[in-house]
């Protein structure tokens, strides 16, 4: 029943968080206080910061219980910049009946505290400061100055916590907290271990309250179902025990009259024996009738004794059955207690599995966010650029085909990779050489045609080489640009060559 009440209280806190996450750090009072601060913002020198817990994010939800135990009342506190703001905030808190509000005065202009490495714990385990995040450096400074968050170490389980807190004697460690709420610290030679709070708060950093509420409802339903089954079994055993006790009482009531009747018969037999002995001393009489009466009484006594033995046998059997029922009831209660212990350990294992699932889910969400925000946009941009370059290459290819056919371009595969300036310089050199050769030699048209045929064969060989270059042109956009430059240059060269012929 206590566990069910705890689960219901936990679910009520999570349902409040669904409407507003700030309620996890002060309930409905903090909402009213924030509204009142908003309406009186002109009276403050600087707007108060708070509650502190609402400005924090955890690196992993598995540390929520440990951080809650370590920071304590600081998570519900507010921060103000001066004493005047403290008085105004205290007045506002009194108006909404938030009388136990903790208010901390701190300098808002102070930069983020830089903690030297020599002042940090010499351990690989995380600290409270390393697992919390906040966009407001004043909140982190308050946690360091007021809560010593940089010296509070977090560990996974009880044994590791004992080893870190007591065995190694590490420097700069104030306290050690386990993920399930144990607190450990040593002051000189005194070692102290404090158990978790018997009435823990609902998880104040739960990322999915609806799923947690559903899990708690299922757990409460399972516990209620188990309690109903055990109560039904217990009622059945109590009824069986009552029936057996009723049978024993009935047998005892039947036995008492029989025993009284037997005692009366024994008394009558003794009286008859004494009377017979008295008569035998005075005179000899006929004792046949008396002996028959004695035999008859003996037979009656034997029958009564046999009936009494049967009654005793039944009573013994009933007592044995009662003892067996008692032992069965005791065994059943022991099994119920063992099942409760197993159920408690199973709940602990389930909580551990849930924390691991939450951590894995958070990592998955993180990587999906990185994929969505960083990787996918780059891939889509690259694909768009690639499609644009492919379209431009096709357009340039069509334009180049109009200027110069592909068969003419294949003959110029030996100039692939040259810039337009290089090709222009080469063409100018060829023109100068052509002019010089024309002045020096006066070949006939047949010689020129023979030279043309020779060049055509050379171009045919270059076309075969061009087939290999064409594959490379389809791979990169750079090759497409080279193709366009080569096409233009080849067109000019073909025009000059035809003019020469």
C-alpha cells in the first residue's frame, strides 16, 4: 500500500510537469511567484534568476537522482543581484504564501568561474559540475560557490562509491553520491554513509513524462493485482483454518457427554462389585443374573471405549491437519515475503535497465540531431550541386556539338587538359610556322592531300584514345569544363586547317 501511494504521488508530480516543467522545482507556488515577479519587474534592479533547477540540463537522465540529492534545496532557490531585490522578492514570495523560499544574493556581472585542475578531484568519475549544463554562467557560479558542485563526485553503484570515498583517499573530494541516492563522505577518520531519502521526489529531469506515467501506472496495476491475489489466498487459508477449528470444537463437544456416561458406568460397576462382595460374606446366593448384568455392562463399557478411541483418532487426525495447515500457512507467508524481496530487486533491475534505455535513447536523439543538422544538409547540397553540374555539362555538350562535331573533337584528344591561353599560343605558333613553311616551300595540292590523309589517320588513332578520356569526362565537373575549352579550341583549329587545305 505504501508503494502504491508513492507511485500515485510520483504520477501526480509528473502530470504537473506535463503542463509546466517549472512546477518540478516548487510546485504551483513557484508559478504564482513567477507571475508576480513579472508584474513587478520594474521594482527589481535586475530580474531574479530562478528557480535554479529550471535553468539546468543534465547530460544524462541516469544522474537525476544523484544530482537532486547533491544539490538539495539549491534547485528550488532564486538568485538576486542585491539586498534590495532580495527584500522585494521576499515580499512577493510572502504574497503567494511561499514562505520558505531560499534566496541567494550574487553578482550577476561576474564572469564564469575557472577552476584550476589542481582543485578538481583526482578521479575518472564525473562530478556534479561536469554532468550539468546551463546557458547562464551565474547559475553555474552559484552551484560552485554555494554547493561545491566541482567537488561532489558521482558513481554508478554502492561498492564503487565506497571505494572512491574511503579506500583511495583522493584529494578534493567533498562527497560521493551514487546513482540511486546514497551519500558517502569522510571527515578525518570518521566514515559516514547516508541512505537515500525514504520519500524521494519525482524525477525532475524526465524528458518524457507521459511514458514515465504510463510505466508507473502499469507498475501500480501489477502491484495491486499481486496484492489482490495474495489477499484472496490469505482469506482462503483463514477460512480453511476456521473450518478446521470448528470441526475440532464439534468433536470435543461430542466427546464430553460420552466421557461422562462412561464415568457413570464405571461408578455403577464399582458399586455393584462392592455390593456383591458384601452379599458373598453373609450368604451364598445365585449370582448368575448379576454376572450377566456385569458382562452386559462390560460390553457396553468396551463399546464406549471403542467409540472413545475412534473419537480420539479423529481428534488426532484433525489436530495433525490443523498443524499441517498452520505449517502451510507459514510456508505461504514466507514465500510471499520472498516474492516481495524478489519483486523489490526486480524493480531495481528494471530501474537500471530503464536508465540504460534512457541513455541510449538520448544518444540516439543526439546523433539523429547531428545527422539532421550537419550531415544531411551537406549531402543534399552536394547532390544539388552535382545535379546542377550534370545539367550544365549536358548544355555545354550540346552547344559544343553545334560549334564542332564530336568526330572532329575526337581528333584533338592530345590537347586535353590545356588551358585556352596555352591552346591560343600553340595555334599562333602553328600559324607562324605555317606562314614560314609556305614561303619556303610551294607544295602541290596532291602533296597536301596526302598530308591530309596522313593527318586523318593520326586523328583516327587519337579518336580511340579519346574514348578513354570521355569516361573521365562523365565523372567530374572539372572534366566537363576541360571538354568545353577543348571543343572551342578544336573548332578554331579545324577552321584554320580547312582554310589551309
